[in-house]
């Protein structure tokens, strides 16, 4: 028995692509001031980041501070420049909010670009000696010795 009105001549609907979450593409670490790193001042700032359809942050809010206003500001400034692959719904890019922890760890900071899905660590700003070589706070520059006059 055939059912009338089933519309057997219309093609099946196209499958809807599965939604995808935001993914980090380029997340360089924030600057970490030399004086704060050497003083042992660190912490973790947790930010709520709305990633727009273009893959850039459109809104950044501090959810939990690091305990230092300068570090919180540096975390927000760094995240403002990050690049993401936007979330998608039905194949189209959409805005989505994510939480991002940004770590400032004295003695463990690095200047490398971080791989996506790793928690960002801050990059220590080094000071230059008079000879132009960078030094870390555990290796401060030595004062120049002057030759005794004869």
C-alpha cells in the first residue's frame, strides 16, 4: 500500500554540521614586568572572554584577579590581541564566551609562544646590562670594577 502525500519526490534535507567550540590559534603570553617577577609577585588572572564571529575577543572581563592590578591589566591587554577560531552553529561562525586562566609564575616564566590548549604563562621582561646582555633576576649585573690608579 502506498501512502499518498508523502512527498517522495523531494530530496532529503542536507545534514546540519555539528556545532564546534572556540579554539585558540595564536595566544602569545603577556608581558611580565621584571620588577614584579624578581619580587616574587605572581598569580593567576581568570578572564571571561567573548570571542566574536571574526575570531577576535569582543569583550574581556576579569572573573578572578591575580592579586595584583598590574598583572590583571597585563593579562587583559595580552588576551585582547589573541586570535581564535570562532565557535560555529549550523556551519556559521557565532560568538561564544570562554574562561581563560592566565598564569604569572615567578621563576617559571617563558618567552615562547604557547601552543593552543596550554595555559598561558607570562613572558618576563628582562633588563639589559651595560654590555647589552640580558640577565635574569637571579643573575643581577655586577658593578664594573674600576682599575686602581697608580
